[in-house]
């Protein structure tokens, strides 16, 4: 329970599963475990109760880079919450393999890596460089629910 102890020491709490807005159907698994891999579906920033976290909008317009960074941290916490529910123990993660980050960008905003660092830096802080280092892409696009960030990830897990 090392990762959970680090979360507690940092004063961080994992959110509940996303409260899906009325009328939206999501026929997929938040985490799909296959062999020694866990594939984590795209998550958006969430409040502790699973509701969509604000601010909403495009980074570089309605959302500042710093707010985008914080939103990416919330996405990492949402991923960890889903992993905890799927695996039972966050220490089962033996390697973070890849993160694909999509940032809701305003025209002309091209600093998506600075936003996505909010995700990566939290994972590295919790898991350390041996387990936490990952490959990553960070691109700008339109995001569902007008969230500032949406990330998916892949991790290796113990047997």
C-alpha cells in the first residue's frame, strides 16, 4: 500500500467513478485487464463525488495553462481511482507504459506538454522513476463534455 500511503501523505483522495451526464451512454470498461496489462480508458477531470470538475473549456481561452495542469492532475487521480477499483491495490502496477493526453485547446495554443505534465509529474511522484516513467503523447483537439483534458493510459501489472 505504498502508493496509497503517498496519496494520503500528500492529502490526495481518489474520486468516485465518473457520474455520467444524463442521456450519455458509455458502453465500455474504464479499465480493461488483459494478461499483465491494464488499459485505462479516457478519463476527464473529476471531483471527489465523480462529477465533472471545473473549469470547463479550451486551454488558452477559458482555461489557463495552470488550470489545465491541475485538470491533468485530476485526470491522473481519476485513473488511479479506476485502477484501484479494478485491481484492488495500486501497488500491483509494476510499470506505467504509456499515456495519451488530449488537451482541449484554443486556436494557437501549442503548449499541450506543459498541461500534460500535471498528469506525468503526479504519477512520477507517486511511483518513482523506475515504475512511473512512461511514454507519452500530448495533442490538442476538441474534448467531450468540454473538459480541458482527457487522458488514456496503459500500465503493466503483476500476475
